[in-house]
C-alpha cells in the first residue's frame, strides 16, 4: 500500500483497503516523514515519536521508511 493508491498491491492483485483505518494512517505518516526536507527533521520527528509512542512504534516507522525508499529506487511496475 506504500505506493499511495487505495489498493494493496501484494501479489499484484489490487484489493481495496480501508482508507480510514490504522494501516492507511500509518502509510500516510511514513510518506509524510519521507517527504520532510532534511534528514535532521526526520530524525527529530522519529525521536519525538519514540518518546511519545515508544521504541516499537518508532522502529516500525523507520523500517517502513526503508521499504518506501527501496521502492522509490525501483522502476514503477504500473508505468510499464
């Protein structure tokens, strides 16, 4: 779901997802963090999340940011 559309592309089978649920909110937060202008701002935000929500929540965001950045480096299969 990290692509930003309203479908889960697991196994290239578009499945509508709940746009008001926790998964959508998390994916939006990951994209928002990734689009912060500087790495310092991303670090500060994630540090604040760790203090407020705990290390597990911050680690989940960090891991999903890595996934998002890896996906951004690959060619978009929807444009083929």
